[in-house]
């Protein structure tokens, strides 16, 4: 919660720097570089094959699906690579998103035994999905090696005053876990565990009609693995404590790095591109590059508010230029702000205006309210 094959996107900060006076550009991004790291992408293949949710991934469709790159630390290159390997692969049909994760683990253990227990108290696997790619109204699903689920809906991130709706459930979810080894028997060595999920697409919608994804539909998605440092005590795996008697902090390993120890920055999640063809490649929409300039304004406004108690009323106060070149197109940025609210808008000639507000909500003129 709030603790806290794939083609790379060009480093977005470099895209935005094009055409901006050098000194202004350096001042704009200084100190925020980890928040503009490279995101990951995955082209999601369609299947009509019946898939058994047993965690074994024996079906031919799964054999053809590509694994993601290995998980990295949540802060990306700022921290060492994980000591255990984690990978994900995905498929879809007209009603379902299929997700499989393979977790290397020499000691497979779990203690949370009920639905909506705080699953991340165990080693777990977590899924974060934003179907609208606007950082609001997104979903989280956690699972442990006992195949127990913690699922929740967030109207907006915690940082913007959001509160999790734990009462929400993934209606129709099917899942299975396969363990290569023995569960909760620490005296032997295990290889790991695999989890498989079938998530009904209709369940990933709150209040709006469901539409089957079309060719090229883009969602935001990320995956996290929580891993605790443990030791064997009798017949149990127990968490290692520090000198004060507190559990050592958990490891947070993810597919697409967040740049910060917080999964609830949906703008840093990876891209999921739906396709029905076998030769589709990921294509970054122009609007995604535009959004990065809006996020720069958002982060700077939050810093300004923390420092001064109010939002900046002009871009100049934030040391951000009102004009920049993105992919050889001139973009104009406007800021409307009061002490307690702001909206920033970016527009290139011939393109749709995109805006962000003080709650981090991305909108276009055709966005749902």
C-alpha cells in the first residue's frame, strides 16, 4: 500500500530538454532526475486459448508469451540489483487480463491466511493497474504464496489525499500458485513460486461503461515484490530485527523503477499496449512526452508549496519556461494558480490540450470527469 519482451522509452528528461535554453533546462530538472527515469513497456498479445489458473504455465500461449526484464530495486539504479530474480508475462482475451509472475525464492513462506489480510506482511507479489492512464481511479492486487488476496481501489494517490477502498474486490478473479519446493518448511531449500491470475477486464472499471481494448490501447501497469530478510527459528521463518527490536525494512523490487520508495506514483508505472497481431511493437504516443513537462510543473509546485505555504502563480517562479520543443514541435505551457490550487496546460499546434491539476489528475477535453 503506502509503505513506502520490453522496449525502453527514451529518457524523458532528454526529450524535454530539446529546444529549452540550457540554463533553464538544468534548473528545471535539477534534483528530480530519478523521477524522470526510463519507463518499461510490454506489448500484450491476444489469445483465445483456455488457461488454467494453476501457476504451472503449461499452455502453449504462455510458452509463446515473452517474459519481462528482471525486476530492479524500486529506486532503480540508485540501489543495488535484487538478489533474487522476478519476472512477469501477460496475455489477454476480450474479457480478461492474464498475469503470471515467477519469483525465485529459497525459502517459500506465508502467514496471512484470509482475504484482505495485510498481505505485504509476508513476502508477496503486487499488481498496480491504471486503465485510464490519468493517475486516478486505479487498482492494486496483492497475493502471497498461500494464494491469499488483498485487493483495493484508490480514487487518487495517497500523496494527493486519496484513501484506499479496501472493500472493493476483483469480481470474478481467478488465481493459482505453484510452489517449487515446500511451503513453511524452512529446513529445506526451495526454488521459488509462480502465481497466475485471470483478472476480468470489467472489474477494472468504477462507474463507467466497459469497452474492450482496441488495437494499440495503452494502460499503465507496474508490479512490485516485497521481500523480507528472515532467518530460521525452529520450524519457522522469522523476520530479522535491528538493534532496537524492529523488523528490518523490507526490500521493494519492481518491474519499472519508481525513482522513489513509493509505488503510488502511477506516472512512473510501465506501459501496457494491447494488440491482436504478432508483430506489433511499442509506440510511444506524443502525449506521453508532453505529460512529462506537466509532471515537472506538478513536482515543482509541490516543492514550492512545502517551502512557502502556497502554490506559485507563474512558471517563472518555478524556473520553468513557457515554451519548449518536443519532437520538433513547439509546445506552449500555461499555468493558472491560486494559493491553494493550480492547473497547468500544455498544447502543441494541431494537438489536443492536456492538463494537470494540484491533485495530479491528467485530463484532456474528452477525459471522463
